[in-house]
């Protein structure tokens, strides 16, 4: 099952990166790290995200800028929808 394997490989940091980029658009590595992801977790997750072609990276001057690919945007939208459903469901159930 590719979906479960992907989630396991991404881990919390990878999912957080996808959601951060979905919310804020392209960001520098520093900008993403400032949102509470540790360096080691970030770089491991970034490699996984790039290997699945969910993000791409470009250099603008000295800055490394990370952005979602179309597939990455679709995955992030799915994660956001899932999160919203879980929040709503948890509010309904006592």
C-alpha cells in the first residue's frame, strides 16, 4: 500500500512541511525551520518529499526555496481535508 508507506516515510515532519507549504506557498528552508521542525527531521523529510516529487527546490540568490509540485498540492489538500473531518468528528462525539 503506497499511501501508508508514504505516510510512514514522511513522518510528522514531512506532513507538517506539506501543510506549511500549502498554507504559505513557496518558502525558504529557514522559513520552514522557524515553524518548529528540527533540522535533522526537516532534511530527512525533504529528501522523501523530493523523492516522491511532492516538492521541488530552487535557488534564489543564496536562499533555497521549497515549493509544492502539483502532486504535492493535491496530497496536502487531501491531508487538510482529512484533518478538518477529524476535528469536526471529534467535536460531535462526546
